[in-house]
């Protein structure tokens, strides 16, 4: 359980840090959106793999999805604070 929390925090911090690279809000939002698409692809791939490996891949994809959903408003708020 704690490993999934740590993995979610890692993905969230990575998405927020990667969003500092480009200029403009439109480009900053692309990283969490890309993470969402990657998590969806991993989730459907986990069904094809099956067994314990597929279940682990599904857990990682859910962790990535949750992290990107949490990181998106954080990036918007940080961008508003940066522009003030």
C-alpha cells in the first residue's frame, strides 16, 4: 500500500517538475494530459498481460492516473501564482 502512495507522489512530483520547463500554461498542461493517456494505455495493456504482472501494471497505471489528476490543478495554481 505504501509503495503505491510513494509511486503516486513520485509521478505527481515528476509531472509538476516537468511542467516548469515550457513557458505558457497551454504547454505546461500537456504533461499531465500525456500522463493520463499513458496511464490509460497501461491500464488496457494490463488486461492483455494478465495474472500478477498485469495486476501490478494496472496498479501502476491507476497510480499514474491519480497523480496526473492531482498534478493538473496544482500546475494551474502554481502558474497563477507565478504570473502575479
